[in-house]
């Protein structure tokens, strides 16, 4: 495991040999495959002058069907078109914004301050991601518009803040296309990890071909892995739900419930940063990540079914 240096502005400072940027051939399937049409919704901050329909009626048609009153936003709303960082504007009144604590499209939009080393948080919470060379992932074609390819130990990170902390419920949604599913230890897709003492508020990753969810309760780890093994080279839409109120841990893979376990422990709130693609104390992934969203609440089955895979 690489030795951690101090974290400064959400990224680690470490000196070591640059990561090899040549990914396995299976990654080519990730780079060329677009499962969803690119969004046409602008991210230019254009305000919506319409005061909006009545509360609960998101598209003004007299019922709350998950749509939007915003003319720039598709109805029903695609998560890939969503931004909740404006008081009004593209999709700002979407019900998806409720409880949303982080949202990353990975599209490298310069007007929003994005670059190959900086990713904007469209949730409005300000948890922008950053990295330091030589450990930055590579911009590639994602599921929708852009994405990033990671080769262990490449990463993005955002500093700890209260909105990212959860002791009872959290939902994580991400698209992941593995170039390899190496065994041996947990590999981080996205996790909130505290390096000393080592712990994790929430963690979505894989152990070999098994996808999984884990967290630390302040004393021990609680690991939950799928029974099935998954193959590299294709996109997977993953939705992990840790619900300590209902005492359940769920993981959906491409819309199917792949994991539904009983879990009575609670997540321990810590001071760890948010890590994408790699994390202290564990290994990084080899593959592409796109359209990452985190809610500080447990999404229900109907909401998860509407995320769009």
C-alpha cells in the first residue's frame, strides 16, 4: 500500500513512481460504449423565470410524477442532466436534489471550473474533487458524455465536511466499468475513509469479482458482498444503500437487487475524506467511473428504479 502523506485541499501529497497509464485491453469496451444518450440540458446557469407549479407538482401538469417545471430539464429527470447547485435553473427543483450531498458528472466542463485535475460538485454542497499528479485519473468517454479511467493508485478526493457524514442512512449511485477485477483486498470505487485510525463511514467497492458494501462502526468492519461474480469489460450501474433505520444493506446492479442483508450496526461518523477510485488502507480500481451521486438518505425501490440504467 502506498505511504500516505498529508492531505492538503482534499488531495494527498506523496512522492512515488508515476502510475502506469496503460490499462488492460478490456477497458476499450468502457471507452467506446455509451449506454445513455448525452444530455441536452445546459449547465450554463440560465435562470428559470417561471415561479414554478404548486408544491409537489414538479412539472406543472397537476401531479407529482418526478418531472420538472424547468424547461431546460427533461421530464422525467435524468440524473445525468441534474444540477442542484443553483437556486433556480436546469433541474434545480428536481426531487433528486432532496438529501443529495454530492453529485459528479465527470464531464470536464471548463465553465464550471472543471479540468483533468478538478471535478465540480453539482449537488450545491461544495464537495469538489481534486487530485495531484502523477496520481490523477485520465479523462475518457463515459456512460453519458465524459468519465474518468483509473489505474491504481489514481484517485480523486474531497475533504471531510458535515454534509458527507452519516450515522444512519446513505445511498451511493455510480457507473463502473472494470478493466480488471483483481482479488486480494477491497478495491475502492467510492468511500469516505479515515486513515488513522483506519475506518470508513461508507464504502462501495469490489473484492475480486464480487461487488460489495462495507462500513466501520468504530470497532469493527461490516462487510457485505454479492454472491455472484462479475466480469470486467462492461458498464455496471451500482446503487448501494446502507439503512441503519431499517437495519438493511442493499446493493443493486443494473437495476437488479444483488444484495439484501440484515445489518444492525450503525456507521461511525469520522473525519475521513471522500475518495473516488482509491483510498488509504485499501487498493484502487482499474477501470472507469462516471455519474457518481451520494444522498444522505435511503432511496426506496421506486426511486432507484428511476435512476436510469
